């Protein structure tokens, strides 16, 4: 009985601390649809946003990772929604180094990703870029062998229309 009572007291103090420290969302509370309905089903996650170098949103990009099938998508703002990018962008300045290597078409179907040996289907959950332009994808298992955990951080290089594993 003492253990249950002690646990309850600790739980209540923890809950009180969480509520006391809560900060309201700083932005507008309205919800805005950002893509075409059902374009990705329920399967696009790990979004990474990069603001472009101009004041126009036309060179802003959103990257997302799909975990089955394992693909990376690049989305571009069209003034109303983010749509799958399929055009060409020029090389960027150092101010926007993250996208300096993405210079060709080939994103319209997404980029399929694999493990370093070229096999498997990473159950990808998140992605990010580093300052050198490398893409990192976190994965919790291989979809081809989903009963076994395979925690991974995969590093990819984006060169032209190719997405390749980079060790």
C-alpha cells in the first residue's frame, strides 16, 4: 500500500510540474492543409523545411520520408499547398548550402532508399540535412524483415538526380 501511495504522490507532482511549465502554442490555432488530400496516404513523416534564399516562397522546400515504400519526397510550395517537386533548381549560394547539390530533375516519383549494401527497405521515421548537404534518415527496422529491430541512421548524398548511400 505504501508503494502505491508513494507512486501516486510522485505521479501527481510530476503532472503538476508539467502543467505548471506548459507554454501555449505561439502561433495561430487554425489548421491549414499543406498538401493534396491523400497524396501520401497516412505514411509521410519526418518533415524537414528549408526556407529559400529569396523572399518568395517559391524556393522554399519541404522534404518528407515515407516508410513503406521507403522513399524521400521533395515538395515545393505553389502558393496554396506543398506539391511534389519535379523541376530543376539552380545551384545555390553558400547562404543556402543545404540545397546546393540538388540541381536536376528526378524527384517526381520520390527517391527510393536502401541500406548501404543496396538491399532492404528502411522503415524510415525522420530525416534531416547537415551543413554539407548530406541527408540523414533514421530507421527503426527493415520493412523486409519487420519482426527484427534494426535501428539505423543512414547518410545519403544527393548529386544531380541521384540519391546514393554515403558512408
